[in-house]
C-alpha cells in the first residue's frame, strides 16, 4: 500500500491534532477557538491558518458571531471531515500492519 494514499491535508501534524480533537466531539457539537488552541497547543495564528485549509476542504466549519470583545468563534468537524479522518485512520492502520520486506 503506497503512503500517498494518506490524505496529505490531514497528514500534517497540526491538522491531524485538530481533526482528532474535533472528531472526539459528539456530531453537532462545537468547540471555541481559544479552547481548541489550548487543547492542540497551537498559537492563534497557526490554528487559524490550519483551520482555513481544513474549512476550504470542507472538513470543518468555523462560525463567528458577535463583534469586538463580544465576538466568539466556534469550530466543528463536518460529516465529510469525520469520514476523511476515519479513512485516514484506516489507511494508516493498514500501512502499519503491512509487514516490512525482508532484506
């Protein structure tokens, strides 16, 4: 099984952490942007950059509400994002279970 079957969007360590955290939530639940940053140990700028990539792919939703000090940003995994992570996990599992060739 070729390694290129792994979704390169999820394969990046920061995005993998984000998707794992979001997929652990009950479908339909959201997490606040600051809390997601704490849990994934990502700076706000880094988190925002990775969330944009995941949102462009349809893997997450980012909902902003309010303005100024009353603003709030909530993030959730989409069904497509959950399926992509599950496929990634299954592909990685098969890859790891493949015996190494003899020298």
